[in-house]
């Protein structure tokens, strides 16, 4: 399969595909942007960026679940198991993260989105190690369970950009978001951490993998706290009305 024979090429093609999607969305912005976003350069960029992220999550989240459904042994053979289908998933997802980093930097959003750049750097470095060594492919698939939650996380941010926090859709989404955050993000991440820590002495490059996992653990716990604080302990109305065009996504 081309992904296994030419992983770097596959990653670059994936990055190109997501970048092409971004360009199409930007070209059609006159029809796709809500009126609350039109005319604001930063908000318009964020809307397009989040839309591409939503497409990535909608593809890779179900894909990861399907991989495990087809091969449930992936949950126990974290180090050694992989298939062409799961390997391609990791390459496609790596390509997305590469183009997202490029998009953030090229649009001058590095300072506002530095936490996302750190997150993406950790993911890219780990995924590149995986596609080049063919170790931990199953682990990466389990890690991509988080994209199920990201569907609702990105939807939440898009609704906030459109000032739809009082809508029924936002109300239902915030509960689904918390549920999927716990099940597909926290539990999946902690399971991988437990697996690595209990097999630390026998896994290749376990120190590096453990370091990245624990860095991600800190980040997702901080994000979870911010999510609960924002959605269930509401800010004053003036905060929601005035917004903060240049703040980090995670403060939304």
C-alpha cells in the first residue's frame, strides 16, 4: 500500500488535501460565514480553521473506532498491531496537524494559539515516530478516539463564534461534549498512559512516549477544567458580548 511504502508522501498529500479544503472554504466565505463573523479578519480565519478541524474530526474519529471494531486486538496489542487501514489513518491525521500548524503560523496566530502549537508539535513528533518505526500504531489509533469528542468541541466553538450560546443546539451540544470528553478523550488517554507506565521497562523508547503522554494529560485536564468553568459556570454577559478576538481557542 502506498501509505506504508511512502509514509512521508502520504502525509504531504494529506496536508495538501486539507489545505485545499481550507482554500475552498475561504473562497466560499461570502456564502458560508455567519453575519457575526463577516468583516472581522480574525474571526473569519478562526471560522475557516475550525471548519477544517471539524472535517478532520468527522473523518478520523469514526475511522479510529472502525479500526478497533474490525480488529479489537488493537486495544491490547498497543505496540505491535497495525493494519494498512490503521496506518493510513495515522498518516492522514499527521498531514492535517502539519497543515494546521502552517496555517496558524502563516496567519499570525502563533502567540494567541501557542498551546495548540505545543499540542500539535507533540502529536506530530509522536505520529512521525510511529509511521517511521511501525511501533505503537494501535496506540495512535486509540489516541485518535479523541476526535469523536473534537466533533462536538469544534461545533461548540463555531456556535460561540456565531453568538449562538443561547440556542438549543448549543445547550444539547455542551452536554454531549462533556460526555464525549470523558469517554473518548480522558479515558482513552489515561488507558494509554496506564499501558505505557505498566510496560515501561519493555517498550521501545518508552521514556519518550511516556513524556509526551503525560504532557498531553496535563493539557487535557486543564482544557477540561476550562470547559466546565465556561459552559457550566457562566461568565458575565459583557464577557460574552464583547468577546476576545485574539485569545486562545481554549479560553473560549
